[in-house]
C-alpha cells in the first residue's frame, strides 16, 4: 500500500483535478498501446518520467521503490520473449542461438525490450497518478466532476481505508499460524502455500465481520439517507488543468494517425 | 418529571435465523440528561439493546421483534435509520471498524454531510465535536496514524457531530491501556455534564465508573435484572452481581460488601476508593489491622532462568524502532506480567522470544535455545503463544482436531495424542463442543480453545497476549485457574495485559515497558511503592491499593500495601 501511496506535495500534478488527471492518464496509455516500437515506448516513458521528477517533484528514491515492481515484471516478460521467440518458424528471422525449446532471435529480443518499455511507460503514468493523488480528493472529484453515485464512490473509499488494516491483520494471522507450526518458517513454495491456505478462512471471517461492523456504523450515521451528501470540499477544475489535458489530445491523435492509419504500428519485424 | 427520551416496552427480539431471543421482554425508560451505566456478561443483549434504540434493529438487521421502542415519542418501527441516527448515536467497541474515512475532519463531518446540512454547519459541527473530545489539533490528520485512544475520541466526536439526544458508548475502553481508559471515563463524564446529552455507557471495566453515574442497569440473558441507583443497588445486590452473574463490581464495592458482612455497617456505601477510605476511616475505632497489616509476599528464591535475553533491539523494516536494549530474565515457575501502554513494545518483545522476528542486535537464551539462531518451529515446541484474538490462530475444522494439530505436527504417537487431547478437552470444559467448528464457538469457548491448543503441547513457557479481551470475570477466573494448575506443574506463565486486577491476583513478577525499553522489572508488590513506574507505564493501580494508601494517610490506620481485595479484607479485624 505505502509503496504506491500518495506523496504529499503542492505541484501542478498535485493540484490537478483527479478526474481530469485520470483522463490524461487514459490519453497517454492510449498513445503507448498504439505502437510496438521500442524507441517510441521509451520516449513516452522518458517523457512521463521527466514530468514526475521535474514537475511533480517526487523524490527519486521514493519513485524507485514503486517502479521496481514493474521493472521486475517487465524484465521477466522481456527475458521470456527473448528466450522463447515466437518468430522461430518465420522466414527472414535472425536466429542468434537455438537449443531445444530455447530460441533466441534478434526479433524476439527486440520485441521483449519493446514490451518492457511499454510496461514501464504505462506503469510510470499510473504511478504519477497514484503518487500525486490524495484518495480523498479522488473520491470527491469522481463524485462531483465525473458524476459517480456517492454510495459507490464512498464504499470504495471506505474499502481503501481498510487496506492497511487488512495488511496488518494478515501479518498477525500469518504469525499466529506459524506459531501453530503451519508452514514452518514460511520459506519455500510448499510451506508458503500451506500457510496461505490456512490463513484464508480466518482472514475472510474477520473481513466479513469487519465489513458488517463498518456498514452498521456507517448506517448509524445516516449514510445513504439522501441521494446526495453535503459537499464540503468542492472539487474544482482549473483552466490550466483542462489546457494541459487537452494539449495532449492532438499528440495522441497524431500518434493514432501515424501508427494506425499509415500502418507504421504493425511493422514489428524489420 | 420530564417525558422520557427513550421508552422501551415489552421488547423481545430474535436475530434473523435465531431460535433464542437476544432480548426478552425489556422495559426501560430513559430521561433526558441521565448518565447510565449498563453492565452484563458478554452475549447478554447489551449491544442488541443499543442497536434497537437507533433503529438498526429492526430496520437494517431485520429479525423478529415484539414490543415497542419509542424515541422521543416516535415508534422506531415506522421511522427510518436516518431519522433516528441524529437522535441516538452509538460509538462502537472497535474504533477501527467504525472509522471509514482517511482524514479526521471527513470522519467527524461524515454524519452531518449525510444529513445534507449546509457546508458551514458541517464545519461548525466538526470544530465543536473535536473540541468536545479535546482533539482540535487532530483535524487534518490521517486516521490510521492515530493512537488507539485518539481513534476512540475521533469516533466519539463523529457521533457527537450528529448532535444526538442520546449517546451510547459500547465498551469504549476495551482496546485502551489503563491510563487512556481512565482519561476516557473523565471525558465521558465531562460530555455528560457539560453538553447535557443523555449517556448510556456499556462497560466491563467498572472500577472508575460506578461513582460517576446516576443509574445502573444490569442485564442477564436478554433481560434487565436490575435498574437502580448504583449505591443502593451495589449494597443490596452487589453479591448477586458478583457471585451469580459473575460480573466485575468496583473493588470499593467489594470491600464495602465484605466489611459489612464482617459486621461493620458503613454509613454510606462506597462506590470508589475515595468513598471507601472515608467510610472505613469514619469507623476506624472499630477496625484493627492484623499483624503488620501487609500481605506482601517474600520474594521467592531465585530459580534457574528460563528466559534470559540481553540488550535486545529490534527495528521494523519501515524504520520503527520497537525495542531498544531490552534485557530480561524470567525464572522457571514465575507468573510474569508484561505491562505498558499500547505501542510500548510488549508484543514485539514476545514475537522475538518465540522467534517470529529476529533481533536487530542482542540475543539470549529461551528454554535453552539461542533465539537468534533457532527457528519458530524449534522455539514453539518449548514456548507457547496464545494470540489476543483466538480466531487468528485456528487452523482446523473441529475443536478436537484443533487441539490435536500441534501434537500431530510434532509427530507424537496417536495414542498419546488422543490421551492428551481428551484431557485438554476436559480441563477446559470443551467436551460438549469437541465436534464443532472452532469458529462456531462462543467467545469464551474460543478463548479456552486457543489456550487448550497451546497447553496440550506442555511447553516450558506459555505467553498469553491480552487474555482478558472479551472475557467476563467468571470465564477469566476459570481460565486463570487452569493456568495456575499448569504453573504448579512447572509451566512459566507470561501475561501481556492491561488488567491490573488480574496482575495483582495472579502474578508474582512484573515487567513494565515504555517506548521500547524495560523501565522496571521486579516483584508485583514493589509496584505500589514505585509511583514513577506506574506513571511511565501508563498504569493505574488497583483501587484497593489506593484505598490502603488513603487510610494510612488520612485516617491514620497503620496499614501496609495491598493489591487484592481478598488480602485487604483478611487483614481487617472488626471489633
């Protein structure tokens, strides 16, 4: 949770309306998925990375902690694609090394690297969102700007508040079961699986009980009495937010035209 | 007399799918401004009654209901929760489950916003409610960063912001350390006196409450069995509450009852330590103190250490320094309490002793094993650990299998397992439920089962984390009897607890922790003479301890230190 959580700040991205920021996210993600080109995806990643460092002023160490998960995921995919190249049977493929099921081709390695760059590009824009968005403001904005029914918005919000709680509860239950001798030290695949299996029921039971208690407590304070609630924090969309998001739309359109309409995007094998 | 704000007549209620009623023919009138204490054993219907006052029962939870509940003349059956919730507010036992926002101000403003009050009014109420609970500066804080006591205060503020006529508090001190609990009672009394709101306080922990309230209601098995001013009720029927219902009564009341049984009629029946000191002091001419008037035991001879650790430090991965240079020696056969306020490192220390965490620095020996290099498995064969919430530790589908689990993991012969399991079932009175699913048991049974799963392993040391959670006096005493039997056979018992009465009655050694350090280790008796320890551990001495002190100081009765009512009363001779 804390790994991806909100980092306080006052930058442009922090002040941006969350719903519009989400729209901007979609635009960038849309741009990234249009092409399989390595340099293009890398350029997208570097662009967002620069915004994160220079404009949003997220500390590099903090950022590194969050991005490493995706880096690991990307590396795994890249390695997989490089070793088991899907283009093995095609013509005009540059095979570098082949042994049994393993088939390393120039195209496979390129494809792996490009996929990794895309994963990073998409991850970086999502991270920029989560790192600069206060969940409380996100809910306010989704309800006020995006018109989400407040019951749904609020319930999701309440769920968010319980994540740290469940994390600590899961830790406690894990320890409680280790003491009983389940899953030894929690090392190795099998003991781990055994431990997770036995943790499941207590975790579910306490989760359900907590959810019940919470819903009674929320009802007891008139939650859902009306279709609306008082807006204390008014969500406002500033003109520069709109300008920033809209400015990216032509770039996305251009990318769409170039890669899809002109057909550059599908040329993977060169 | 004013019109009652709450009127309950002939209320009987069955939860959905239940055959037994949770409430049976309850009749009750509550008048504006009253401060009421509601007591009863767990599962007697206290919380059910609370939920039926704000309409959650039957409007949300359904079930079958007979009889009527009127709030300020309105029949709850034909009202709605959002009409009733601004009139009757409930603060629930576990603050964690009822706080549903990230920030304090959102939480406190949650109810008023649901009622569509204008923004300025919401803000005003947030300010006022936070001021009422003395936490104005928490306004923009994140809730999950707050301490347990602060969370409980925010929960109270969030209900006060609805400006209810009736405020119900359902065991608000259950998760607090003694000092925080005492402050909580001060706060509740202040709210009652200053805002004029009607308060119904549900509590197990009655020592510092009884004297403050206007009225005491006692429930048993879904019925109201007593409803009177506490003073007259405690004098006339305190024995019944203590012996028949198995509930706690204030130590001052217990002293009062037993002194009157000895033939010393007290002018005014005491409800707290101060009153007891006055009542006894005024009859000092008839009181003789036996011998030197102190029950304090001689410290036992030092035996061999079973836990001997030095300079333990531990820092969590997130950087929290939980323990700093903790050295601790516990001897075989001791009954030791680890005390200290929430977050002082008690649980972390025990997690190191059983090998769940490895010390960042320092080390030592537990039951002959080096804690730094031994695995959880090796250690847990020698040292048992009963977690605070029994459900957390259950892994099997029946009570019998649950108890056998640890023995099977140790690969003990089947015959031996069967014999030990049967004995444990009998010892902890679980024979009738042996075939049931552990999670289907009552709270008391679950607690006994969790103890049985550890006891059956016959470990050298047994650690119990907060064994009093959700327990009545009676079930607690039964549990402790079993622990003491094990102790006589050589098991060393370690209790992590806030319950000073429990400590006074059963422990011979105490360890007090503060901010990750051990600030005191020694015989229980020495606690009485070490006010600084009491303060640093956020502890509150048993009332009888303060009573003895007052008698000595104010009435000139030459009396020593006492930690338990039994010892105190035994030392008193009435002429």
